[in-house]
């Protein structure tokens, strides 16, 4: 029996022998059609075929719905009405390469085709997660090769629709089993890509040798849609679990790296790993469908929000403790600011069209963390500046460079330039403000004895050194020393008019005064103006409400100041300062 079977298989694998079978079957069909005068199939024949299929207990595993299966069999039976009922199934079995044992058990052509489909379908490997791609390639080759091999005869017999439907149903039943067995989002994407791109492509259903029958239009597209929806749901579940687990791991690594200041990988690792974690799967999903990618990204952002809330709470506690140290290290603060900045930029760049993903909450969490970190940094700088400048204004020898070296020591390391520029801008503004506060609290006459007879020039030198240092640390930083540079000009004023002109230019040009509007009146008092003269000067400045008894005849000066940013001339007034 085995020898005969091998002979049959070898014989019908030869194109010439297949052609002989084709002629034999076609001849029988033509003969029967001529005898019957193209009458409709006998009711008894149809009834017999349907009963045989419905009573068959060895159905193909892919047809889980009995009603759908019966409708399918009825459709196929109608397609077979031109074929001689007496044609032996052994001939069709040989063409389908069905084993003799299965052929003897088959009671209809439909069942025989289903048997053939089952036998030609590759079995899934034991380690499916590692070999899914290879298995899908084997499925693709097996299905395509059988459809192309059987097409010539099945087209003439009117069985191509039956063949397509059998392979289509079995394929998606097989894919459903694979979907249940895979355990990663990556393999879910592999399956979806195969269904949506490979299956309808020229590598399978759109194969050039099958285009005459156009199988894509004949298969049941509802099976595709139902399977894709199930695959999408499983993909999103897997993404949620995987991203959550990875972010938790990143958070644990970050806790261990809190004291690792020398390793660049530790500095950038947190935000790099976080961005890669939430970007990897959406990027792969984009290769399949933009809508699918947006759905995946929404899940990633939802997990990111929960992660950032935990990170912010833990980091706030850690940085708060570090800020209280006598000599706190700057790296943890810059590391946090850099991480928040990079993650925020990524979310802003990728959040377009993503729905229900908590974008506003993510941005608010990151911005609050940035504000807290910057506040702690400013507190550290403020304490340092207060201690050093308080001593500086009381020392006999002028050594401002000692404080400058301290600033360079704290901020000399290379950080993210955008973040460093933002920090140094705040540091610059804060130091300039604290310097001015200590200056106006110090006696001008004592400073003349301790520093130099020309206090204004000494302040100018300090302002220039401060700006040079900050600019070297963060090129392009805003200039916050303009009010310090005006001190010499203010001290040199010999009349109220000159003071008013200088005060007007300070108000216009110096952002430090806009930050603290008590500074300018304090400076005027420090110069030696009486309270009445200070009111007189302040009340004529733009934005100040004139008070009763104050002089307002100099309001014309400010139109002139707005046209001439730099005052070069002085006007003498009857009253000296």
C-alpha cells in the first residue's frame, strides 16, 4: 500500500501526469453534461452530499460555527453540480496529495479539500516566540504553493472558490491559535504585519499566478477584521504590561545611580531609557498603521504619567535633602532638570493627534518638577552668595574674584547647554540682586576706605567680572549686571536733573530694577539724596503716580531719554544733590 501511495504521489507531482488527470476529469464532466442536457443537479444528489457533510464528525478544526460551515458546504456543493457524481475521490485525493487513509475516510469533495488544507499547513514550533517569523514564512510558502499548483484544474472544475475559502478559514483559525500563544507586543506586531501586509500581497493572495481568479475579493473579509481587532486588543494589553514593568525597572536603576556623578551614562541614562521605553513599540506600530501607532502611544503616555508622578515625589525628597548640605553637589539637580526637559520635548514632539493620553497632566508634572528643582538650586546659590558677599562688603581687601572662583567651581561641569543656560540665567540674576542689596546696606564712606576712593569704578569692575564669568559658563545668557554698571554714573551725578536722567535710563534698561522696584529708591538713598529728593525723582519716572508736593516739571525729560538711550550731557540745576 505504501509503495502504491509513493507511486501516486510521485506521478501526480509531475506536470504531464496532472495534465492527463485534468483531461480525464474534464472528459467525464463534459460527457455527463451532454447526457443530462445541462439539467440542474438532482435533488437526491445534493441532499446526499449535504447529509454526508453534516453527519461528518471529523470536521476541519477551523470551522467552529456549524451554521457557517453548512452554508459553506452548500455553496461548494452547488459549485460541484457540473462534475460527475461517479468521479472517484481517489483522483481528486491524488491531486490534493491527501494520504490514502484520509481519502478513504472522506465522503465529499469539500471534506477532501479540507483534509488537504490541514495536511499541508505547517505545525507551529515548540518555541513559538523565538521562531514566529520563520513559521509565518513557512505558512506563506505552503499556502501559496498549493494555491498556485491546484489552480489550473480547480478553475475548470469550478472549485477555486472552495479552495480559497478553505485555505482562508484555516489560515485565520491558525492565526487565532498563534495569537493566543504569543506573549510579547513584538510578536503581536509581527502577526498583525503578516496579516495586513504579507497575506494580501504578491507573496500570497495577490500572487501573479492567482490574479485571474482574484482571491482577495472572494475570501471572507470579516474574518480578517475580527482577527485584527482581537490582535489590537492583545497588543495594547501587552504594551501596557511591558511598558509598566520597564519603567519600574528604570526607576529602580535611577535610585541606585543617585550617587554616581562621574559616569555620563548614569547622567543621561534615565531620560534616554525612559524615552526609548515609550517610543519603541509606537515606532514599530507605525510601520503597520498610523492609527495603531497612536493607540499604542496613548497607552505608553498613560503609563508615563503614572511613572512621572512617582519619580517626581521620590526626586523631590532626595533633592530636598541634598540642598540642605553644606556643600551640595550640583549634578543631581542638573540631572533632574535635564531629564524633565528631554522628556517634555519628546512628549511635545510626539503627542499630536494622540487622544486620551493625559498630555496636560504629563506636562504639568514635568514643569512642577523643574520649578521645584530650580527653586532648590536658587536657594543653594542664594545662601552661598549671602555668606560670601556679606563678608566681601565688610573685608578690608577687595577680593571679589574669590567668590567668582566659587561660582566657577559649582557650575564648571558640562551639562546640557539649554538647561545650563536656563540655570545660569537665574544664578546671574540672583547674584546681581544680592550684590545690590549688600551694596546699598553698606556705608559708602566705609567702602571708600576699604576698597578704593572710586567706589563706582570698583563696582563696575565687579559687574564686568561677574558677567564675563557667567557668559563663559553659559554663552548667550541674558545680561543682568546693567544696574551695577550704572552705579558709577549715578555716583558721578552732581544735580537732581542728572540723577533723574540716570534713574530714567536705569528704569528703562535694567531688568534687575523691574524684578525688585525697591532697589532704585534704596540706591538713591545710598547715594545721599534726602527722602524728599528720592520722592521727587521717583514720582516723575514712567509708571509712577505723582504725589502731592512733588515736582513734575521734568516730565519732558523722559521723552528725550526714550530717544537718547545714553545720556552724555548733564544739566545743572539750582539744587545740588
